[in-house]
């Protein structure tokens, strides 16, 4: 084993503690629904984990912990043993065993899987979760160490294969089959015990007034770009609190004058952005205006005539349509709901398909997912979206069953103190989620529950009047404050109006999502602020490397190189860039005594071609000699790693002839190709280039993984195009042209691009780099993508994971955004370190446990030793959710939070990267 990567042995003391834990393990038959209970755990106390040993001749086995903490601890506290990989440490769960099954043998056994590198996506322990009351499995977006459990949660571990999104390979049993107490679920009937309280609506609105520029618009922090979506949110809040005023008229007039910029960015004669058009139409209706004559457009008419007749299954898909009944360019459930509401409030009869479409995104537990999924796709509801849709369906009429199911979901999701979590699996109360749920519950007759939610919100209000994103926040934010105002005013968007109303009939409404909106024409992200974020001492340890998680001493070498690429691209802090390069080149050791050579495996039988290529490419970028970097000839090692043929099981080192050893992704292949070409090894790169070309789909796209999983991925297509552009030649040029055309076709109406995390920052950044290969042809698309990236940059300079993701800067997404925004291809990236001097090299503090700690800060995830694989996580960057925070290639988006925080928690769920990428 390489230094610093050996999992810590179980000590005698730890074994004794395990024996004393309240643990009970019960064996299930292959029909787990007949299982008995598990010790002292119940449906509302403790958490349960089930492990399917079926592939190894065993049965489904479950255990429980009455005081659950993390998914990792649950496994061990329930009596199971685990082993990680040498490459990723114990956090990436490679083997699982149980003392009473085959004498405690851990599976898979070493003859089947060495557990040196990250296992293949075709054979590994996949991680699945279910929240209290939920009877469908979620492909976990957390690693087990980062999943925070609560009473009633259920986890499952299944050995086998999954696809990139986790839509295959699910457990053969349901959560209720293994849940303590059988199919019983938490009783939603009890009333929360949180103290009542009133929101200071006037104080909140005063705070919002102070956020307006010229009293008419919201401008993004640190720039001069108007955030139209937030401007509509403030207008709704002003209407709810003050009624019709000159101040509200001024905001409305500004939005009317900029209707083309906000809702018709694609052109006056094109289909509008449905969400934007609906928001403006609702504002007109709320303020006693005419949505058919707003900003020079018939907003209601345009919405009604742009309803999708079919989705991609038709073979001739219309842009902006995911399924029949979509309002074109709605993209998210919120946009669909607001568009439907705009028609209903205007007195129009909405097309039946648009109503049916909303019912299709209701999950079995009654929750509503934030993403406009197609029938049969994974469904994961959240309180904010559920509250909004319940109100809209109630307003539309004829959907009593769906509304009743949504109400049941909300009652189950509410905490005893009245709060609602922002997304599935969260234990933290969310401001916007609680506000939106409160509005719905009040209308649906659960007044006591609505009062409890409002009371909880009142205790979260900050001294200045605003609200933060989550409970305990100390800084007010624009996104969550308007929904809290509507909840406090006891109104919602289905009935909000500036007309005088009978006080005996208090309106009740639901705030709409304030995801970052498409910015008005302006510049791209602030690269100076982005660079400052990347080089901040809280992130760049000792100015040398990024870690695998908050508090960990383990370096994430792949992420560190991503940061170096970004600094090289901007050239704004060459001193810090040199600090990173020197640390790697001089074999600097992290807190576990590991060097970059432990990550690449250079000189060993497990050398990873992708990691070698990524490291060599950095050396070439900054003028170092890749043939003598960190004490090794990386180019010779890379040449040696080219596969002569596919390996046979159990050897999984080579996917095919021309692949690189232990290179799990198209990203790995492309980076290694560029490293060889930049080193002048054109002949040695011929077979790898041929193999890379062979992976391209007829559409022009590339898959994400090697061997191909037949998906189509923007990030991988962009990096492959960069590699083939560097290779040159007629065949490569044609492949690049097809790739860029395909990438451009995937651009969303807001300028972003789809990734596993949703409307992904990572994907948009890579798309900019790819499209910049032919910048003259794709100027419009690049400009839109840069504006999208600017809209996702936070005040600290970092970037969100995705538009619909939880607000908060994510390190991995930020490295890609900063570098990608320059448009410089990795094949051409060049930054001289001339004039810099060696940086101080403090001695790192060893991490005695050798395991990744739990990550507490939203968005500040480390992942594994990976590169910038889109929407990926740690370890090899190929598998999600097996221990470390590797939520990458897993199921996509969930949880947009209304008012901009209805989020996939893709920030917590996907960290846009993986090893060797």
C-alpha cells in the first residue's frame, strides 16, 4: 500500500465500543417485506441500513442505530465492516462484510476487486437512501461520511452496476420492506410544538427597499447587472406588504420597459422564457394591470400558444420541450406552475395537457419534484415546490387527489418546531421552504401548522429585517426574504392583489422561486474575485493544496490541479500558482504523508493514465519539464500506460486498445492525449486519439465514462473537442465541428448548459472553452454562457454548483468556472512563472484518523482526488455515493428552493468533478 492511504485498523477499544452499541442485525429472505423489526429502532426512532449480499451467496441483511449520525457510522454501528481503496482512503467504501456471514469475509474479495483504485461503474457498492415516509430509493448524492441521518431514515447498499445517473441498479426491495416497524411511517397527524410568533413584515420590506438600485431594480452583488427575477420577487413582497404604491408602480414600470431583456432574450418573435413571462404576467395581474399588454407583449397569449405538443420521444423535438404539455422553456416545475397560474388568473382556460404535466411530477409520497421530469424518471419532492404546485392545482381546480397528497407530504415533512427542510435528507430548516409550505398549509386548512411555521420564521428574522437562507444564518439574503414576507402577510401568488380585500378573508399565497435569473447584457464573471476565492487561505492549505474536505489533512490532488489550471488561465496570481506547482513538483506531502505520486501511481502497476496526463499537462502549462516532474518522467509513464488491448476480468486496467490504464472517463482520455501531444509524442498518441474518436456518438456528443455508458455529456464533449482540435487533421476537425454544433444545441434559454447537477456551472464553463475553439461562429452562445456564469458568482467570488442548486460557493465548480470563463483550451493553456519566487512551505498537520470528516459548509465539498469531471465527486470520479463525497455522476437535480433556493442540492449533492478527469 502507498504511504498514507492505508485505512486505520479497528482497535480493541473501538471493537469494545461497537459491542456496547445498541445494535441489532436481522437477516432477511429475498422477500424482505417479511422481515422482523430491528431492535429498538422504530419508524420514528433510529435509522436502518440494509446490505444486499445476494451477489455473494448471502441474503439481504439489515441493522439499526438508535442514535444515528452519518451513513458511514450507521454501517459500522449496525455491525457491518468496511474497507476503502488505497487511492481514496476508507471514505470510499469498496468492501462490506458482516461477522455472521461467511466468517466476516468482506466482499468483493481481493481476487475480484483489488480496491487499489476506484472500482468500475459496472461492479461496486452503490449507496441508496430514503427519508422518513418515503418508499422510493434515491441514488445517494452524498458519500456515506457526508450523509447526515435523522430518525426514520433508511439506507441500502447494493453490489453491481449503475448508469451515470443512478437510474439503474436500484435495490430489489423497497424502503418500507426494511424500515423498522415494516411499512409504518411517521404519523403526520400531530401538531408541531413550536412557539407561535409574527414575522415583522414591515421590517423585512424595509430591508428589501434598501437592496434596490434607484428604487426600481435589484442589481447582482459586485456588478451592474440587473437580476430581473429578484426584482419581481421584491415587487411581489412590496405588493403583499404595502398594496398599490408609487414605489411599486416604479418597479413595475421598470420591468415593463425591460420585458424584452427578461422574457424575450431569444428575440421578440421567438417563444418566451416561460418562467420570466409568467412572472411578469402575474405582476401585471397582481397590480391590476393587463398581462395581454405588458411591455409590448401579450404575455398570456404567448404562453398559451407555446405549449409543447410532444417531447424528445417524438423524434422531432421542439427546443425547450421535455414532454407533452410543457410550457416551452419552462425547464423547471416552478416555471410550469407559474405559467399555468398566469393563465388561470387571467381568466383563461389552460390547455389540459399543461395541468396534467404538473401532476406527472408528483412523487408517490405526494411531494413535487422541482425538475420537469418525464414519466418514469426518478422523483424527489421538496417542500417549496410542493407548496407552490399544491396552491396552483387547487386554483386550477379538478385536482383534489393531487392536492390532498401534497398536503399529506407537507404534514410529514414538517419538523416539531414548525420548520421545513429545504430538500430531502436535510436536517436544517430552510427559510424559503418553510415560507412556501406555510402558505400552502394555511390555504389547505392546516392553520396550526402554518402558524407554527410562521412562528419558526419569526425567530429566524435578523435584526435588520431580512432573512438568511437557513436557520441560524447571520447574514440576510435577497433570495429567502420575499417568500418570508408573503408568508408573514398571509398571502400567496394565487390570490395576491393590490386591490383592497376584505380582512375577514385573508389571502394566502406562495412565493415563487428566485433562482438567479438570466442577467441583462453585461460582462462575464469577475475573474479577479474568483481568483481571490480560489487562493483564500481557508481553501488553499498553506498555499499548496486543496483538501478532501473541511478539517481533513488529505490532499485532493485532482482538485488542486484544477485550481492550478484556473490560476494559469487568468494569470492573476502567479505567486499562488507557483506555490501549488512547487508543492507538487517537489513531492510535497499532505497531512497524511502523501505526494502527488501516490495519486498518479507512477512507477507502480496501478499507474493511472488520466492522473498522469493531468499532472503532465500542468507541468507543460507552466513551463516545467514533464519528463522530470515530482522525480518522474511522466511522459514515459504515460506512453507506457497506453493499452495494447482490452484487459480481461478480473483485471480492469484497460478498457480497450488505445485507452490508458485505469482511465475511467473521457476526461481522463482527453487530458492524457493533450499531455502526450504537447510533449511531442504524436506517434505514441495515435492509438489513444483513435480510441477517443471512436467514442463519439453520431450526434457529435461524447459519453462521460469509459467504457461508454451511451450517455451524452456536455463536459466530456467539450474536453474531447479540445483534445482533437490539438491533434488536428481532417477527421479530427470534422469531429470537433460536430461536437461544437451539438454543444451549442444543448444551451438552455438562460445561457447555461445541462449537467448531472441540473443547469450546471461546470458544464457552462467547459462549454465556453469548447465553443471558443470556433469563437467566431459561436459568439452569441459564448456570451450567453458567460452571462450565466456571472449570474452564478457569489459575493465571495466563488460559484454555485448549479442555477437550481443550493446557494453557496463550491470549490470544484469555482475552479472550473474561473478557468473556463477565459475560453482558453487546455491544449493551448500556457502561463510562464518567470519572475515568481518560491513560496513558504509550512509543514502540514497530520490527520491521525486518515478519514474524511463530515463536511458542514454547504457547497464547500472536496470530493476525492479527482479532476473536473462534470457534476462528479471524489475518488475516481466515476462512481457516486460510495463513501466519500462522490455524488458526481449520480441522479440529477432535485430540490429547487422557491425564491432562488429551491435547490437541487446539487451543491450538496454533486461537486462537479472526479479523479483522473
